[in-house]
């Protein structure tokens, strides 16, 4: 869980910015959006497979570009 300590002399806007960065870094909002609605296990599996295929295609494209095919 993200929390920050704000000094009396610290600007409030600066503290809010620091908190937002910390929340973004920990991935709290991304996780919340992912869990906002129920997703069927088959849909999750399909999404993961699609991401894996995209990653492999990108990797093969890079190798093909380097070798000059």
C-alpha cells in the first residue's frame, strides 16, 4: 500500500505528485482497472496468448531485420 509522509514545510502539490508517482510505480491503478469487472478464465487465457504471439512476432521481426532477409 502506498503512503507518504508530508512535512509541514512541504508544498501540498509536490506531495500529491510524489504520491501519484508512487501509486503509478506500484501499479495500483492498473490492478484496480484490471479487477474492476469479472473476466472469464478463457478470456484471460486468450488475452495472454495474444500478447505472447505479439511478442514473438516482434522478436522475429527484429531478428529478420538484423539478418537482412
